[in-house]
């Protein structure tokens, strides 16, 4: 089958004219609304060689797909068994790096917020006593996860004079985290990351340590974190609540984090810049072009 005959189906994607033209050059394009259920997803995906999804019902539908390349305009999807999918001829590619700069900016804002506590002093209208806070310079930070985002966070932490180390697979996490001042969770979702940062991890941190995460709760124990904060071990935390819906403050996870005054919590907004959205859309189109040219990229290997 020639590339021009490949069927490309978009689900819930708002394609501008330039993207439509690029896809129509390499395949038969079918633009469809977002699915309303797994059954609807599978019905709309019938006969597709390529699926470009907005993510609705995608994770649940993956095990039911056959012989299709799947991409989407963001980075993290969730946990799936890529080996099992590939046996069914299903390959999944993300938009790696698209939201990197935006999330790194959120991380650095939260790092400064935790150590310097600027927020109450901005636009102050009453006198207050000076309380000396902590400079980032010389602080030890452990970044857990050494991918695109974690690596760039390390660059900026170094620029602030922090002592940066990374946790990689095979390292002893208890030893690596023992004396650090800040933990930054940059893990993605796979079998080895599930609840890696558990209650024992948080209870054994250095007194006064801070914790920052934009990763999914799959990777850490929120109850263990709160227990450590209440025990006076972890001094504070910053959490962006992924995978809750953008701006959703009513879900149980957000409310649990919000209930502790020492947690700076945001409702899945770390990625939220125009540049990140544009980057993700562009990378997803590039993924399709690369796949149909026989040079696939950004294929995920997760189990």
C-alpha cells in the first residue's frame, strides 16, 4: 500500500488548514469529532492506519486496537503495555519535549516559592516583620527522572547555584535522597515508577526537605507525603495535579492536596502555555509524517 493510500483518522483534533494539507499529502484524511465512549472510539478508528487522538478514551481503547499507529499532542498518557500492543501491531508515539519549557518554568517558580516564600510579600498592604528565608544557592536537589524535562530542570537549578544530582534506574533511592534539600519528581508512568515514592520514602527524607512534582499520582503516595509533612519532616510541597482535567479544583485528589496548607497545589496547569500547545500539535504531525515515511520517532516503550 502506498503512503497516499494510508487512512489517517483524527479524533477530536482541531486541525488548521496547514496541518490538513500536510496530512492530505501523505494519506487519506478523515477528521472526526472526539469519541464519547470506548465503543465510539473503536467505531471511528475502524480501518485507520494512523490515529491522531486528542486523548479522550485513548488509554482504555489501546488494548482493543489492531495494526495502527497512534499519536497525540502531549507527553504523558498513562500506563500501558507497549510489548502487548506491538504484538497487535499497535505503536504509540507522544509529543516528547513539546511542553518541556512550560513545565520547567512551573518547577522553577515553585522552587522559588517554597524556599523564598515571596507570595505573601507581593503587594503587601500592612507592615510585617522581616523573616529571613532560604536562598537556592548551595541547596542540594535530587531530580528523579532524567528525561527531557528533568534534564532541563537540572540545567536551571545549576544556574541558580544548586547542587544537582539525578536518580536513575538501578540507583539506591534511599541513599540518593537522604541529605537533599529538594526532591523534584520528573517520573513518567511505567511499571518501575509505580508508587516509587511511597510513605517510607517521604518519612525518611531530611527534616526540612521540600518536594515538587508535576508527574502523575501513579508515581507517588500523596497520603505518605501528607503524613511526612504533618510529622514535621517534609517542610512543604508543590503539586500540579496531573491527570485531573485542566482547571478542575473539585476532584478528590486536588481537594486532598489543598487540605494541607503546606502544599502549593495547582489544577493541572504546569503545561499551559500557547507555545506548549502549538509545539505538541506540530510534533504530533511530524510523528505521522515520520511514521509514513518509514522512519518512526517518539515511539513509547512502556510496561
